[in-house]
């Protein structure tokens, strides 16, 4: 099989500041200010063409950050992401301008992707029909519900025919019928050998659609493999994690970081 996405030692670090003053001091003074926060730390994996991979993990595990970096929306701090072709992210309101109408957003997004005006004119009716927005297509996106924004974003992305598709909770809003239509379109992409990453709190959807899974925990890869192996292990963890007190969850997080650090030291020694 041919490699589609190769992620190597990917790290994303942010700075947390206690005030705007501290942020300005960090920018202009030689001394470093602010507390570093790692949304991702040394993440590596490979996706083949035709792979459908689910990202799972509790809130704050780095799923959306990883999705945004693969899509080229957010830059990495260190490490590399190699993509064979064009990647497109589908998330609620991702890449949409709230001040523009739905129709204007279609034109803008397609122009940014390098489509000619003739090609956009040909694609527009299919995108509008798929999105099922009716007269709202000529209303500002700021007046849309989250489900309507998601439908528009999904319709634009699938009709621009990307090589790599990242779906981040885009099917968690809106009605069930539209969700089924989206899954059918994704199945079509799958049969055409597209690579897809799927972020969702719906384990049922993930089991139905994905063949592989990557479990992220506090910005690091906890486990990766077939969906049949990863999901049961993740579900068991979630059952135990939900029963923990806040103090126990904090201790678990600290132990997880400590264990990973020790593993990396052994690997490099």
C-alpha cells in the first residue's frame, strides 16, 4: 500500500499567560515568561491510502489539535507531517466566514483551493443541494445554527474532492438523516482509496466506519491498531476514568506523564 500521511515526532506547544502584561513581556524581553503547555508531544504514526482512522481520547487529549495540524490550519512546534495530496478539515464552522453568505463562502473556499470561476459555477449547485440549506444559502453564516454550518462545511469539503479528509465532530450536530447521508459519502470516498481521519464522541459511528484507531492521552499516543483492539481498551479505560474523583484524575495525569518520560529515557539509552 502507498503511504498517504506520515507524522513524525509531532509536538505542539502553547504558552499560558496569567495576564496580557506577561504575554507582552514574553514577546519583547529576553527572559522567557508564561507556562508551557503541550497539546501534542512526540506523536508519530503512518496512514496508508484508503485507511479510515478514528482518533479517540478524553477532552483535552489533543484530537482537534492533531486534526488542525494535519489539515494545515495550525503549525506544528516541531516534528513533521508529510501528506500525499490535498487535505481538508470538516469541523463545525471550520474555514467559514460568518459575515459572508453560504453561497459566498462556497465561492471563497473554492477560490482559496485554486478552483477556476467556471469550475466553482459547475460545483455550486451540487454543494447547495447536498447542504440542504434552502433559502438560507443566501443568508449570512452568522445566522446559521451549528448544524447548518456543519452541513455547509461538509458539503463544500466533499465536493472539492480532497485526497485526505479529516472529520472533527462534524456529524455530532444536525439531524440523523443528514448524518447518514454524510456517512454514505464518506463510504464512497473510502471505496475510492481516500484517506480519512474521524474524530467523534460517538463510538458507534466510529465502529461502523473506521478500520483503525489512534488513542490519544494528554497529547501522546497511548495505543494504536485495529478498531477491534483499540476501542474495547478505550471503553474499559473510560468506565474506570469516569469513576475517578478529581483528585484521582489529577494523579492519573501526573503518573501518565511520568511513565511516558521514563519510557522515552529507556528508549534513548
